[in-house]
């Protein structure tokens, strides 16, 4: 039998450039096009809709969903060595491993050891060590014993420490802290008290939000599902609302924005029926409306998205002037920036963001998120210098918001390619390369 070539037929100067730049979405698009596949063809082969493939390839959906990338690269038969190089985990050199030709897609491809592929895909985060993520996954599979007596005070104290790490953008230390936090909260919930289940759900919500941010989608789905169960057991409408919001984030990243919107609105209706008679419930309702608005925008439901963000603005206007809650009038406006960006109204998104000041947000994570949301809007509007300055602002406050979010790294890469001489781009590239 004639030996197969050591590299795929689509491996070219263009493919090498995409791999070198870490543009995994661009690589997927390139291979798909070289195979003569439509987005619908790839979606059918991998189990996704054509619109989900489109959002990934156009950058609307960040290329950080490891499960999705796994399915797409397997469908396209992209060799593990090239995929690893695109993730920045191996040299960008042609594969020299033994490959087996396939007939997938009618053009011929290459199969490799699936265990090797899984070992590459385990490194979804840019800065969190694989060993830390593995330890967290192990803890989710078999909860370890807590290090100290699982009292309510200890659960609350550990949660607050973990939340502070999230708010400060310290993702490696947060991932290290999560196993014991979850173990302590799980052990405490063995007492069967409703308040303990509500606290446990909150711990899983925090884990979901953090795991989603760094691209650990499978683990995030596990923690979101557990939060939903424990919140339901607790009987607390507030806990249910929080768990629904966490699940909505996961569903959006899975390309299921419509169901994400449904889940959020269902929980918001239950919370509203319970009567938002206290500020915490009113704040939760406003936040649920923000989340539902964003999901609607992702689903392309413009009218519903704008209606709900306006409802959220009215709800937030009734809240006390305090930073005790995770939502405020400024927070809602920041959500509005994201909603308008998702709907394609970059100019309107920038205009909304210009009414804000980073000092209005109490945590480094939110202040940096303000800058990254503005960067996305500026970039979509075709303003490279403004984009670079916004990213520099985010990096100055919380480098993790650039370092650990693939969508932000992608913008940095595109800026360096398309506008290397624009103001701030060289500085931004130097800073991000040092991380």
C-alpha cells in the first residue's frame, strides 16, 4: 500500500499562519472550506446547527467551548498535533505521526489516538495549570472530605474568599480553592437544612461562572446542573434564580440561546410570583432580566432582547443606592452594551458604554469587564486604536480578563495582524506575550 503523505492536503501557508496565530476558529473555517463543506455540513457531522458554526467562525461565539472544538476537529479530522499547535501547546510544525486515511467528508482525512486528543483538550484555560483543573474534575467526580468541620460559618467564609478570588481575576487560586469549598458545602448539606442547600447551590453557581469564563465547558455544565438540583431542594426562589442564571450562561456557550432564554424567564417569573418585596429579590429579578435579554440577543430575538433590557433598567432604578448587590443601574447598562453588541449595533453599544465609568463597579473583574465589553464594541465598529486602548485598560485592572478569555486573545491577535501600527497595539502585544 502506498504511504500516505505526512501532512493533510489542506495544510498550506494559510493554514500555518492560522495555527501560528492561535486562530482555531479560523483553522476550522479553512479546513471546512478546503473540504468543500458548508457550515450546515459541518454542523450535521458534529451535532450542531449551521448558525452555531457561523457564530464560532465569525467570532460572535468565543472559540473556548472545548467540547464543541473536540467535536468539530474530529469531524474535520484535524490532526492532534496541529490542533495542539493552534492552542499554543506545541510547535506550529507539520505532523509527522502515523496517520490513517479516512473517507470523511469525501476528501480524505487523518485519524489519531483519541486519548491523545483528550489530553490536549483538557487544557482549556490559558493560565490555570492542567493539574489544578484535573484535581477539580476529580473532586466533582468523587467529592473529597472537607478539611475542617463543615459549619455554616465556615461555608460562608470559604465562599467569600473564593468570591474575592473571582472578583480579583485570580483564576488559578480560585480553581485550587473550589474543591474544598464544594466539599465543605456538600458535607454541610448532609444535615438536610434548606439554608444549607441554598448555600451549596450558591457555591456551585460560583464554580459555574468561573469555569465558563476560563473555557471549561464540560465541568461548568456539571456544576450548573448540580446547582439547579440543590436550589430546587432548598425551596428558595432566590437560589433558583441564581442557578438558572448560571445554567443560562452554560447553555449560551453551548449555542442554545433560545433554551437559555426560556430557563431564565421561567425562573424570573417564579421569583416575581414570590414577590420581590426585599431588595435582594428585586436585585435578583433585575439581574435575571439582564441575563434573559442577553440570551434573547444571542438567539437573534431583537425585539425581546431590547424589551427585557429596558425592563431591567426600570427594575434597577428602584434598587437602593448601595453596592451590596451584584446588580445596579451601572451593571444593567453594562449588560446593555453586551446586548447591543450581540445584536450587531456596535455604535449604539459604544454610546451606551460611554455613559459609564469603571469606578462605578466595585470589583476588578467588573471594571475590567467594562473595558473588554467596550473593546468588543469598538472592534466590531472597526476602530482599532480604541479597541487596543480598551484592552489595555482591562489588562491594567485584571490581566486575566485578557489572558483567560479566548475571545479577547483572538481580538489581540487580529489587531496585531490587521493593524500592527495602530496606537496601543504594540504595547498590548508586548504585555500579553509576557503573560
